[in-house]
């Protein structure tokens, strides 16, 4: 079977890796950029999420729990740098403590092991600079070199008689005799085309299926600060606040990176371009696309305070710093400098609700991964299994 995968992020590459191992399959991955993982997959914080806070029974919960095990095994097999260092989730007051208890209950229902509330002494031994009303240890979480994972998957696809085509944007699909031909190339007909295009997923769904979609991808930029060398001692592992269950964003948190750097972030700021990594990155067409979308306007109306608060952290370092000091009061402006940014492809439905789970749609021989933000990187191999088992005949 000939299979085309459009989009060389980690989900597309995981699918390519799994499908290329099946005898008789020939897999081609098409990536419009100069290298794989150029957008969401290569611009995240490098955390392995084990399924703590996701709704029990949801795809995110099931696929994160199985996905982290697969990802760790993949890293061991192919000698990719990773570390299951664990994280702590911090409640700063009594109300947050109740949220933390609910989060822990979700984690247990999702099958997490070793969850433990830390005493003050245990917390100080692990993260001496953290201020906490109540803190939960999540020992199964970790950090990883996702770019190393993706380059390994790319090479494995090629080694299995497949190919990864870079600088290859898909402009046209022609259907002939139940086969799909890409960009007027008549030499290879594909039995299946899988779209894993992240920030462009809704556009490609409508373009190539001619169907309407009851949702739109809206780009939320997540900005990070890098912790200066002299302040690295403030962070030993992973330190998270209790997440707001209304939103899929995890809040500003501290991360020890796999290269031993330290980062703090991200916020969640509306980007002015689908692939806009700076405030100066502006696309009028992209803005018109989602500013004219009723679902987005309803979301803003429902969550105006949240949106203003997040935007303030983008334009004011002091506002960002205030969020970090909730977790580590001793951190100062001189301890952090502007770091990288990523853009989250977040689905919003026509009612103005954030899509809280992964979503896949099909049309004829096309499979479209519509909504796959975090924890899609951790879950990539299990997402691949889910698609293969449920959508590929």
C-alpha cells in the first residue's frame, strides 16, 4: 500500500515510522519546510507528559498514558537523550489545593503511579526555592530531546524503503481510479493520504475535502524566558502551577531542559499569524480568517479577562515575572532573558469552546488530524496506533 503523510511534525513522523514497518507499505512524508519539526513539534518545552490532568476516558488521557511509555522505550532503543525526572505541581492557596486534589484524582483514574503529596521538608529537599501551600509529586513525567526523536524517526522511515520530502508543499491532489496523485505527479498513486498539518489542519481539511468544518484552528503563541546561568540553581526539575480546568494551557511553569538549560513559560497569547513566533509576525489574511470567525469572537467574549491577562505577559516583562514569582518568589528580572517561542494550534468550535481533546476526521481515502496540541508530542506513537487501528482499513 502506498501511503502519503502530509506534515513532518512528530505525529506525522510517528505515523510514518509505524506504517513503514508494515511489510508491503511504502510511506512518503511531505514537509513544506526545510526540516522536519519546524513548527509545534520542534518549539515546545521538551516535556514528557504522563496524563495527569486530562479528563479520564478522553483520548488525551488514554494516549498520553500509553504514549509516554512508548516514547521512553523508543528513546531507549534509539539512544535518544531523555530523563524521567518527575515534576511537582504547586497549589498556592486553599482554593488551588482543592483543584490540586481533583487533579490528583484524575491522575489516579488515568492509571498514574506514585503520585504523592510532599511534606515541606520533602519539597525543600527537591525544590528548595519553591513556595507552596500544597504540592504533588508526579514521578512519571520527564524531559526529552524531541528533535532527536524526529530526526531518528525520519531516518527510520528512509531505512524502511520510505522517503521524507522536504521543501515539498502540497498544492493539489488529483483523484484517479481510487488513487490520489500529488502535485500533478502521475508516477505514484497513493491509497491513503494522512494530513498531520497542525496549524494548517483546518485549512487543508476544507481545501482537500471540500467539506465544512465546525471548528477553526486559532494560533496561540507560547513565549518562554531563559533562566540565566547564575540563577539555574533556582530550578532542579519540573515545577508547574495547578492548571485552570477551563483551559488546556498548563500555565507558566519552570522546566529543566534536556541540555541542562532552564526555561520558564509559556503564556498563551493570540498570535497575529498562524506561524507567528513574534509580535511583529503579522498576516492580515490569517487575522481576517479567525477574527471573522464567530466561534473565536464568542471565545473572546467568554474569556476576555484571561486574554487580556495573557497578552499583558507578552508586552510587559514585569507581568510575566509576577506569574513566575508565585512559584519561586526569589526570582528577579535580572535572572531571566527573552527565550524561544512556539505556536499552539488550538481548535475552537463554533460555540466558542476550546477543543479539549484530540480530533480526527476522514473523507474518502483521506485522514485528517484536526486538533492535536499538547500532549501530542508525548503521545505521538500512541496517536499513530489509534489512527492505524481505527481509520486504516
